[in-house]
C-alpha cells in the first residue's frame, strides 16, 4: 500500500531549498504549486510510482485501458470515482454509492437530470479543474489514477471537510457517453 506520512526526504528537500536560498542571501518563497510538487515527487519515490505529468502539474496513471475514443468537448459522459486526500482517507466514492457522476466533457458542468426530450439539464456545480483536465485525456473504458495538486483542486478555500491547500488522489473510470 502507499506510504501514509511525509517522509524525511520531503522535509529534507524543503530544508535544502531554504538553506541554499539563505547561502545566496536571497530567500525564495516557494509557490503552493512548487510545495505540492515536492510532496508529490516524494510520494511517487516512496511508493515507486512513475505517473505522467501534464503542463499544469496534474499527474496521472493509466490503470486500465479502454477500447473507446476520447469523447469530444460538449459530450455528456458518465464516470465512477473514488477520491481521497494524498495521505488520508477516502472522502467520496461513487463506487460505494452505486451512482456515477454525469458531466459535460470539456466544461466539467454536472448534469442534474435529463428533460423529457433526453436533453441534459445542468446544475450550478461542476467538477474541479484537475478532473476536467483528466477526463479530456481519457477514452471510454479507461481507468485513471490522478494526483491533483491543490491549485487544481480546491485551492486555499478547501471544501466540505477537505482542508485548504490539499493534494487529492482520484481513481476515475470513464464509463460511457450519454
């Protein structure tokens, strides 16, 4: 299973950055994205993982390859997922509830229901940025594990029990288009 605590390596990495900055008499304040990346790199090393990194800092692993195509933007898709905090417990799971989430590909807007003509009725909510980005990489039937830096998740505000500046992990399955 995955290591569940920050290791000495991450703390040491942060200290090296700080001490190097002090030697140069210039202190570089790390951005949240830089801090998240140090923590994620340590997590990957400790757990012998080699996920792919996107330009935004999202990491993903393809756990199972589907046979379908990548749904185009604007398509309504059905996904199952399980989310947890990087070094913590599961906080949400459609697998457990037995109810997938329905979203519009590209925008991440959630579908609340379908009208009498079968057209989606969108709610006011949507998925986090890391999710929106990841689903655009997925084909029908794919199962991904994604590692979402805090700025692509809930940022400094947090959300319903998820602390601010928290890195999240999701396993996501793209079931089908609707």
